[in-house]
C-alpha cells in the first residue's frame, strides 16, 4: 500500500484541487458508534479506512485497483462490508473483512454475482438485492444460513432506499425483524412502491403505493427495537415530502414543511421524537430538525451551500459534510467543530456560484448556477450539462467546473427539465419525451447568457458526462452552429446499442422514459439517439469513454465515433480502463487535462491553465 499523498503546491491550481486529499462521510453502526468507516483519496485512489475513535487507531482497509467509495460497518462494529467488482463495471458481490484487518470473504456466497440494489444488516440478519440480465431479486439470510429469496421481478427490486446500503438506508428495522423493499411490480418503473416483509417467515407485513405517477422511497426505520415506524418520502403534493408509516398498523402520517423545497430524510434523532431533514431549494440545502410531536422545525447551523451527507450521533450531535461552489468539503458538527480531517493542506478555493434563472421556449422558469472568471465579459462559455437525468446542479464543490473557470471560461449549469429538486412535474417532464426538452433548455440558457453579455457566441462549448454527455452530443447534432467545440464524457451515443449492452437498472430506466424497449419503440429510440444526427455535426468533438462502463457501454460510443469519422467529422477519443467513472486521482487529472487541451485548440483566445 502506498503512502499518503503529500500536499501539492507546485502544480496549476486546478490540479491541486483534484489532488488535495478528500474524506467522504463516515459510517458507523448503532451498536459501535466509535468505530468509523470512510473512504478517502489520500493514497491517490479512493480506498476504505477504519478509525477507532476510542483508541485513536486508524488503518487502511482496502487496496482496490478500481477504488472504493462506500463501506458499511457490521452491526457490532467488528467487521466492514463493501461491494467488490474487479473492473469498474459495477458487477460483482458483497464482501466482509475484519475491522482491524484481514482478507475479505463473500457475504453471501450462495447468491450469484450481479449489480447491487441495496444492502442492510441488523444483528444476525443480512438483507440484500441484486440485479442480473433476468431482473432483480431481494434476499434475506439469518444466523449464517443460506440466503432465502423474498421477491423477484423483471423490473427494479431494491432493499432500502440507498443502493449502497448502510444504517440509514431503511433496509432492516432496528431489531432486524422486518425488511423494506422498493419495487415496480405495479408496472410504473420510475415511481416505485414499498413492501415490507417479515424476515423470519417471509410473509408480507405491509404494502404502500400512492398510485401511478407517484413514487415512494424508504428513508429510515425508527431507532428503537420493536418500533414499527418507517419514514418514507412521498410525492402526493407534487414535491418530495416526508411521512411516517406504522408498518404493522398501516397508519400513515404525512409531515408538512413550510416552503417549496424538496425534502431528504437523513435519519432519526436518538429519542425517536424528531427527524433530521435536508430541504433543497434552488440548489441550496437547509438542514433542520423536524419535531414529530408538534411539527415544528428547528434550523441546524451550517454554511451556505450543499449538505453532502448528515447523520445524528448517539449523543444528539449532528455530523455533516458541507460543501459549496467555492469551498471544498468539510466534515463538521452542528457547532461548527471539525469532526474528521486529514493533516494536509486544503484544496485552493474556487470562484463562487451565482444563482441564475431564465425562461425556456415553453415560458417555464429554468434555474441553475453561473460561475464567471474575474473581470468583465463576455467570456468564452461552457454550457455544463448534468447527468442523471434525475439529478441537479447544486452550490457544491466541483473541481472540473473550477478548472474551466481557471482557463477563462464562464461556466453555466442549467437544471433542465428532468432535473430533481424542482418538483415531480419538472422531474417527470421527460417521460415519453427524453432528450429533446433538455436540449431546448440548454440552448435557451445559452441565448439568455448571450443577451446578458456573459457568453461570447463564437466561443461556446457544450460539455457533460453520462446523461449530460448524451445531451451534449444531441446539442452538437441538433444545433451544430452554436458550438465551437463539444465534450461528451461517457455518453449515450447510439441509444439502441446502448440499451442492448447496459446494466439492467439502466434498461429499466430507459423503458420507463420511452414507454418500453427498442423492440416496441424503435422509432423513438432512433429519433432521440445522437448517432441519427452525425451528418449535421460540425463542431470538433472530444469523447471520453470507460472500457468497462456498464451504464454507457463503450461499443455504442465506438459506433458513434466510427460513423462521425466516416462522414468526415472531427472527433478525438479518450479511453480509460475502468467503468463509468474513475476513482483514481491521476486518471481524473489526465481526463480534465485532455479536455482543457482540447478546448484550447478549438476555442480562440483560450489557453490551458
């Protein structure tokens, strides 16, 4: 295992931001809260570390070639669980290793490898869900016995509300007697329902479904053994809001919160009398304590920006990971005290994000963020398109954005139709109509920036990763004269080929967006596929692709590159060896360096920093 990387002060500031060691939010079990498990990139690749706060002993747990960002402590804190895949394709199995060191072994050797769809442990009970080419399945194992199948379906089945698993993912109840499973058995793939099983018998304890077009997501079980209450996030009001569901009695209580922001439940307070909730409004988070007795809301102090993760400790203190566009992440508590850090220098600060809004062709408000260099515009401009599509740009730390600002670009980040954070109607606007609305909103945002004197219309780059790469390629084909260059990271490029090769969860999402698979909706898949428009592309393209990507597989990207080159188009290809993203610091630096060099060659007046 390599030594901790030293603080980098000689490289360009944008490289220093990538190389600055970073801690992700730690996990702990209720029965051993002083034993922390977290991921850090301090060795140059994200790996898992274990810290015993009682003894001060800290050790590195993994030396994974691909890298790891998520580990789960066992119920008693004696071991750590993580998902292992060998190549970055996200296909593999769960393993467990001793907290103080040792070789990992499979958690459930009798369950075939697959794609993870949730994991939870309580006491001697393990629950997990996996996907394969035939669908998804949820399993439970008790006292080390072979795993038992709880539920299987061709569309998504998940344990808890977080595919990574963990103590706050609402998988197993506090005493391990019940397990919450999300599913699409009713046929609405994008709006799951909930089913709770008795662990011992496998019988259904409760079902909850709000109807077509309304999703339900488990958030956290009450912390006391025997308490049958499960917090869920519902969409009855057209926006995500919390509710308490007594699984055994069937009683449900929807909780009201003032304002228009969407709610995320991070967990319960130890006395089970309040919830820790983050409310997202226009891309900035507000953390609150929501008291269940009277519905009152008490703010939890934190800096302006984004709460990457938060949880309540047994003593009632709130730990959180805070970020903003200008400030890298900090792990602090609700008094502002640092709770976990590395004894190295912090990343250089960035330029602050400004809130930005405009109207799209339908007259709807589109909100996003804008970052500009110092001085006066107009500037060369990057239209930065987020992935997902169910995601959003927030006021959060993004070294790639700051790298382009260092190069002299203004960077605009629109939260197009399909984004989360602005209500379910906005999020669901792509159902039956994927690809084109996002493209319209990106181009409308560019028009607004030109009118404001921010963007130089002759020096505009469209750039994005994953779904953002897909939209960037569509923009290059549908609006070819608007771009000096385009950069697409791990994009959907040939939609039909992508569907054929991608992981089952992505196929399910595509069926939900399009109404079915290419066998039934081929014309729409072709119409919304970037490869259909290669004849129109005039801007030079840079495409980045992972050779083991199971979300946006490389064959369909190769198809697009070949088609464009055959027609005389200018396209550069950057290939790397892992999956949808890299957890290796120097690989990330190489990828951004390639992008900065590419735009410097094609955008007049720009030099790579």
